[in-house]
């Protein structure tokens, strides 16, 4: 079996190396050359210990640094005004805001690509987003960026599909349609979230009204157990919210689900439109590339930050390979789950360190699947817990075959790299369906994310959110993981980047 594992990894590596995701040269459309890279010994150990769960993880990191230095307005320097740690949407946004205020910015990204927990790869010959995907006009910050750069949206057809296929709690399969259950489903969601408006009347301002804190220790599982819902409706709600929380229901804070429902417009329909229906045409990379091209900071890829030390004169940031960057201030945009991996001086307070050690709930799976033949648009639903796939929807057609995006609560319930296991999971819903290909990326094994999007565990939001948002003297902390609004989304990352960029610019300009 060993040679089969290595063959699988090589095949997936080759597939992913055919696609880069970073372009920002002066010619506009010309893209930086693509190349593969080897993991360092330390990172190789992380992936090797996890078997093939990361699908040849190193190879997804699209390289593009060779031409970068010629694209900068300022010559590269180890003494910028500001160091930005992390090159996802949050870091790129902060860098752009600082650069537009005339400051010299060095952006340090641990991977050899920009994007953080978003990147556009290739599946079955089509551009495919492996991480953050969906956007909407209900997400104000990302929508402003889409309009700023003249981007367009592509609809995920399955998000509005009429055909529903569900597995009940006892495993029984049933088919229905939105025409038959739509009104009841919307009403059931409304019943479950009946107090959403009272608790989160201004959901993007979580500390305006602190009444929500009383409910923060309740899990999604507890709330579902207490709810007076019909068994049939509970299946759909369980499946949808388990997907939203990217974890098993017992690990998901109920208050975070209530908050998501509120910020998406207090209805299932608007929530679905906001989080699962519309994608940036060409993939998220097109938006990120446009933002990075405007920002034009000094970008250092493969720059793993190991320490951040403050003094009265500024901040020193040290990378794994020993480079030192001295600046007036720093913006740290790394995800919550890896914040503890950086040594800070002065040390991180407990309000930042403890939640990083605990990790947030987001740890599920996202798998792209190609089914043989054409299928009318549909969605698949199964309760959380031990279900290998708890939600899936059709995502278009490729060469006469049907593409799905499928979600599961945990890598423990589905080996996304085992096509036979994926086939068996799909056959629970579609007994005759044939899986031609499947493709995934395990963000839990990525050492620079250690999880998927951020959803709080019970008790975390009330205990840590304010502390996570707070700066420490000259170091500002910005991440989608503690955004005020669309926390865990691209929108939340942009929100935090805008806030940090403004605050740091004010600090540095006053000196």
C-alpha cells in the first residue's frame, strides 16, 4: 500500500502544481511563473505524520516570488514603517490601507503564496476554491471590494435547488422538494431563532447589548435537543447548522449560530444567499490579486514568523530563517489556532493565549466531487454527529458530469482522500451515483491554519472576544477569527484589515 499512497500524493501534487494563484505584475494580466517547492524538514514532518490527509499539501502552495521585487514602489527593506504578519485577505487589506497612507510596509507570509485560508486551485480542469468561497452583497466589506475592482459573481446552482435528499437520524433516506417543505422549513428556522433579533438587533456590534453572554455556554447540540421541532425539520436544521459551524454540534456555540442568523438578515433564505450561493467569478484569487496589486507592499513569501519583540522604539519581527525586521508597529493577522506558535515579548495575555491553545470549533471537511453524468440540481442533508457528509450541493457541470461541494463535521468521519470512502458516503444519498474524482484539502493539517473557518466553542466568545481584538502597545491583532461582523468569513477578514490599517496608520503618523 505504501507505493499507492505515494502515487496518490504525486498525482495530486502534479494536479495542484498546474495552478498558481498569485499575479500582480505591471503588465496586468501576465501571471507570475509557477513552480513547485519542497517542504522544509520541520513542515514535512507535520504532513508525513498525518499520512495523505493533506493531499500532498506542500504542492498547493503556488510560488511566485521570483518576479516580485520588480513590482514594488519601494525597494525591499528590513526597516519598514510597519510589518504585516500574514498574507490572507486580512493582511493584504491592512497592507493596502497602510500603503495608501504613504507608509512603507513589509508583508511576511509563511506559505509561498498569498491567500491564507483561501486559495484557488484546479479540479477536473476548472478553477476551484479550496477554502473560503462564498460572498454576497449582504457581506458589506467584501461587496465593497468586489465593486471597487469590478468583479462579477457566479451562482452556485445547488444553493437554490428544488430537490432535497435527506438521511434521517435513523439513516432512512427520503426525497422531498423545496416546494413541499419550504414554508415549514423557513418557519422552523424562525422558531429556533425566535429571540435572534432581541439578542442581536445590531449583530455587527456585539458589545452594544451584552444580553447574549447569558446563553454563551449552550452548545448547538443542547439547543437542538431542547427545541420543539418536528423530527423531519430537525434533520435539515441540524445538517445546515453543522455545516455552518464546521464541526460536530456539541462543539459549536449556540450563540455563534444565533449571531450568524442575525447578521445574515434573520431568515433562512437570506442566510443561504449570504453564505452558500454566490462566488467571485474566476475564484477568490482574482479579488485577492487585485487588492495585492493595489497594495504593492514588500512581500516576503516562505517567511515563517517565530517571534515578535517590542521595545520603546518599535517592534522587531524575527522569521524562522533568522531574518529580522525592525518597524514602528506590526499587524498580526495569523489565525486564532496558530497565534500561540509565535513568541511574543511581552508575552501574550491569557485572553489571547488561552483561546489559541483551546482552538476554535471549525475543523470539518470540504470535498469537491465529480459525479458521472448529468444530474438536476440538488442538495444533500444529514444530521451532524457521525455522518461522513452532512451537507452537499451541486456546483455546476464539467464535461457532461456533475460537480458537488460536500461538507462533513470532521476528518475523523470521512477520509477525504479515500475515493472509496467518498463513494460510500455519496451512495448513502444517491445509491446509483458513481464518483469519478474527489478533491480536498485538510486545513486541520495545515500548520499555518490548524483548522477551518472560525466558529466559537461554548463559552469562548463571551470570555475572549474583546481580549482578542485588543492591541498590545505597538502590535495590533486582526483576523477574521475575531471580527465583529462576518466572523470566519472573507468579509470579516477585510473588516479587521481595514480597522487595523486605520489604527496603525494613526499610531505611526503621530510619531
